[in-house]
C-alpha cells in the first residue's frame, strides 16, 4: 500500500470513528434526558415567592416554572403573591414568604423559592442582619418540614440598586450554609434586567418593569433554569 492510500484509508477510519462517537453521544444525551423526565413524572413541585412566581398580571401558565413542571409531567402548586417579602408581612401585600411556607401542602418532592426582590427594595429600613435571619428561618423551616424534598432558591434579577446584590449574596450565603442550591439570577442568567432595550422586549411592562417577565421572557429563561434544576 502506498503512502497516499494509507493516509486516505486512515482518514476514512477517523471520520467513521468520529461519526460513531457523535452518534453515541447523542444517544446518551437523549437517554439521560428521558431518564430525568421519567424520574420527575408525577412528582409534586411547589413554587413559592413574590410576583416572579404569581407572574404579576399575566397567567401563571406563562411562567417558566409552570412550563418546566408540565414538560416533565409534574404536579404543580403555585404559592406566589404579588409584593411579597421573605422577611416581613405587609398590610397591602399580605403574609411573608416565611409565614406562607408554613402553610404549603404536605409531601412535596420539589420546592422552588423565588423571592428577595421586595426585601431588597426595603433593605435600608430592614437591615441586612434582619433579612439574613429571616432567610435562615425559611431555610430551617423548609428543611425540617420537607426533609426528603429537593429545595432550590432563585434570586432576583440584577438591578441598578446595589441592595439587590446584597440580598442575592445573603441568599447565597445563608442557603449555602444549609446545602440548598441557589441560582444567582442577577449575575448568571440570560436576563439582562438593567437594559431598557431588553426589558422592552422581555418584560410585561417594558422598560418601566424591573421584575416581571412576559411569556417570551419566561421562554428565554426556561432552558437556563431547567439546566440548573436538573444538574442537581
């Protein structure tokens, strides 16, 4: 065999091997995705928090967490309330997330907390120590009441007000001390909430809105949130 034919055949073998590897990889990825979906089928998932959960003035069915639950065949429970804080009850907006969490359904398999936006807006009067203590109480309540559940926190989006990052870091520190995974939506999401142009496209009330994704925004964030949840 001359050198040219040798290299030609070798290159053909390499291409065949590469195609086989890619095919096996695709099959493995598909099987993993199917296994994850099967493992979530019928599980009870509760989402609790503020208007990020209630979805402000649009249907809950537009939210990324509702779509995640339905995609994976889960039983979905929504405990969102507009204006809700983690730490304090409010005359207009009702009981805190901490107090409402104590009244969620029993036997939950997955719990997602999405809150902190309204605490950040009041942080100067509440104080970081107070909010930190209340986040700790919430973690303790959830872990003790649902010892077998998978618990996740999602932080608020980024904001020009530095108090939002302070609350994000409180959640990461306190939840981390309990072993609860936290998704830092202020720093690591694909939601550019500090951009007027972005909010005009993906938020319910355009550039005036710093909190509430529209249906298109929820669809954009869903793959990011899904990857985080499934990775744990």
